[in-house]
């Protein structure tokens, strides 16, 4: 089993924030791959399903961003899994908007959700970094991250999320390079 966690803040008022793009990604994956209904579990919402031949548990922590690690650690402990079974979908300031990169380990780039997971599990988990771009000046970062996507960005956002969902099977197979390549190609169409 793999556990894929989308990072975000709970509540409808945060639904379209750039900081919630991780939640958006796992929602699209659940829909595209016919996952079961959402259930309250592990201090969050979970959906179970299969992508290709792999069993995947999608988790959206309900703990607020800065406590995401608590929910993730609960789920991994319950299934007796290590950090190698975890994939975290999150927003990334240091990537151009709608670019998608995957890596295992690395720094936290000031991301409170990643910091919380690192505190509970250490840094060696796979991350799907979803670019939101940097607003240009550090004083504008909070407003940018916690701001809604603009109407002009909706087509690009929809295309990127659909590409992530369509190519998710590559992640289940550990084929990060193929996933990134195919997501990028779908976004060019």
C-alpha cells in the first residue's frame, strides 16, 4: 500500500488557495481513478482505491497545514509503513506556476506542512512539488500563497491537475521521471 497525502488547509474558504493545490491534486486523482467515498480517519479525510495494480490511500489532513505530520504519521503507523510508502503533493514557491517536479528528500523551503511531516518522519519521503511561482518579493509571499488562483489561471490549473491525475500510475511504479515527462507533455497539448 502507498499513502498519498495532499497538503492544504481544511474549510471551504481555503479551497482555491494556492496553498491548497495538494488537496486539489488528490481530489482529482480520487475522481479520475474511481476511489471510494471520503471517510474521516487519521485526523483527516481518507479515500481508498487502486491506481493500476497498486493500492493507494489518499489522505487530506484536517489538522491545518502546520500539523500535517501528525495525520500522516498516524496513517503510516496504522498500516505499519515507513516514509518510503509516502508521497506528498504540495505547493512550491520556487517552481514556475503549474510546473510539476518530483523528488525524494531535500529541504523544506519554508513550507510548514513539509516541516511538520519532517518533524514526525524525517526528510526521506517523496514529494510532488506543484509550482505556484514566487510573487517577486518576500513581503508578498504570504498573500500569494494564501490567495486564490486568479480566473486567468483556471485553465492552466485544470490542465495541470488533469495531467497529474492521468499520469498518476507512473508514481505508483516509482517512475518519477516518466511521470514528470508525461505531465509536461500533456500540458503542452
